[in-house]
C-alpha cells in the first residue's frame, strides 16, 4: 500500500474517532452512574486521535508514492476506519 493510500485511510480513521469522541462526550451527562465510563472512553479516544496526528506528521514527511510497510499500522487504521460511533 502506498503512503498516499495510507493517508486516505488515516483521514477516514481520524473522522470516525472524532465522531466517536463527540458521541461519548454527549453521553457523559445522561446518567451520573455512567458518566465516568463515558468520560474515560472519550479520553482514551482522544489519546488515539493524538497518536493518529503523530502518525500523520510522519506520513506527510514521506514520499506519497513510496510503499508503506507497516502492516500492523494499516490493520489498526482499518479497524478505526470501520469504527461506528453510533453503534457504541
């Protein structure tokens, strides 16, 4: 997979993580019994988003036509791309 394609996958993954963060943050105020869990999950997702931003910086410094060899990174991005915040 080329770096350009990985960046496109990264765009989709970032969008899904951002939507999931918003979904959890809106649920924080639903109940005092579950607010802690939703707060924790939104913070975990924010950490993931920060890691994606770091990855973006690295990928943007590479040649877009170069082959990307991080199979584990690609698998993680595919999982995040398929993340559905409304199903949480």
